[in-house]
């Protein structure tokens, strides 16, 4: 097994080098078409054969890095065994015979408990869930990782993280919003907040001021148009929620308009990117949901209610053992009854129920279909991740 393999497999990898001579005789445009159809887990094996194949794999991934085949699901599980990462390729969602694979985390000894706080440009951002002391950037498909320097510390802080990449500046930045001791959770007031930014390639964190919205911990920001987006918590005299964006290039916070009518104006909702548009999943009663899409970014009147999702309970969802897990698992405590994960290439919507089950919803028929894979953890948080061959060294130049 090549030394840079990230997966703990029971079966040996095929000896791709036996076919390298025949493959080298193929025209590069034919090879490119072949490679662009491979899932990221196969592309990393191709990348490991020889120098010429490595270059071709990197070119393929760089040229079409948002190809659906490079998209995968990562499962973060912290129960019953703490903090393991697993993944399954996206094409496998229609072929349940595939099994999930374990991802090796080389820094587990120094940070045994962590939260996955974001995914960007092929990298995961993982924070220390015990002490808020350590922060790592990690490419799970190359095992390339970097521990970031410590930032200014505050007593008993509430911390919100974000990771973003700006396509024009080519800068990968990590955002850390700290609400210090004195914050009154009931009244939504805080005595002090500080916004810190770390640009990959620099040596220190920078303080860029304060934020006057309070953002909830545990929500991963929705990234689009070089901006990160969160939903604010309601204030004492204003129960509505604000969509807050952070421009990765200018490092400014900007409010995004939302309609004054409909459920989006008054309910709890989650932000995500659907079909390259900023979208809001509104959680209604009895497990029902609405999905609103901002068809023109930044235009208030372009919000449209695009989907209605009814209530459903997956067949395999069992309640026994839930109380014990709630006492142990931080993921389950912070989770929802149901959460929209993403929209598939087929137009179906992938849902996660109670951090225990995956379900595909067909908006055309209104039908639900349970999805499971061999080796899935019993409790998990699902992260949509675009795998890449990017190395941290390239971003430090």
C-alpha cells in the first residue's frame, strides 16, 4: 500500500503500475476524460503511481475541481468511540453496495476530541472541542495538515469559526469570532467580542474589530461569491434573525436582505448552498421544511420558495440507546431532528435524520428513500466535502 494512502482498507489496492505503460500511450485528452469521471478516492490512487500520472491527476482535479465526482460525504462520529472520520464517494449514493471507509487523522494524539467546523478548497478545518486551544487545517485525501498558531485567548469564550477561499486573491483564510465572558445568553448581550483572521501563509492572527451580531456556535457557514454566511441569534427586543456575511477579500461583515413575508421572515432556518445559490432551509412544525432560494445574489426580491418537504421517519431509526448517547455525544446534542445535507445531481435532496440515518427525498414524486452503507457509524454528523489533491505548501508560497 502506498505510504500516502489515507484509508484503512482490508483489501489490497490494485497494482496500477502494471498498466502505467499502456495508459501512457493514450492521448492526454482521452486520459483527461477518463480521470474526470473518477471519484476522488480513485484519483488519489492514480496520483500515487508515478510522476507523469501525478501531474495528470493534479491537472484534472485543478481544471474541474467542482466536478460532482470529486464531491464526497464525510461522517464525523464521536460515539461510542470518540472522534473518527469516515467517507463515502458521492456516486455511491445511488449504489448502496459500497461501504464507508475510515479516514486516518495523524494529529489525533495531540487533539483527541475535535469539531469539524468547515470544509473549503479540499481542506477540513478542525477545532479542539475540549479547550479551544488547537486548530488544524487538514486534507483528508493527501494527509497534508497544518496546526495553526494560537490566537489571543479569552476566559470562557463562545467561539464561532469559518474557513473561506477567495478565487481572485487565492487566499485561504480562517475566521475566529470570540464572544468573551460576560455574555448573557438569555438576553443575547455580550460584554466583548473580537474577530480574528488568519491567512494561510502568514505567521500570526490579526484582530479586525468587533461584530455586533451574535452567531450560534456549531453552524458551519455557507460559502458563495467569496463570502461566508451565518444566521444570527434573535435579540431581546427583536425575534427575527439576520443573514450575516463575511467578505473573505475585504474582511467586512455585510447583512444580506431576506423577504419580509413568509416563513423566512420569522422562523428558525439554516443556510446552505443549493445549485450555486444561497438558500435557506426553514424548519417548520412536525419535522416539515421549506427551502427558499435566493436566485440573484444580494437581491431581496429574488427569494423564492422552491421546495416543500413533508415529515418522515426513516424505517431503520430506533430510539433505544438515545438517552445514553445524548449524555455522551456532543454531535447529537447539537443536532436537529432533520437536516438538509445537499441536492444531488439527480435533483433529489439528501437529508440527515437525528444524526443516525440518511434519506433521499424526491421533490417530483414527494417520496422518501432510506440510504445506508456498510460500515456507517451509528451516530454521525454529515459534511459535504469536495476532495482535492491540494497541498498546504502550495498555499504558503
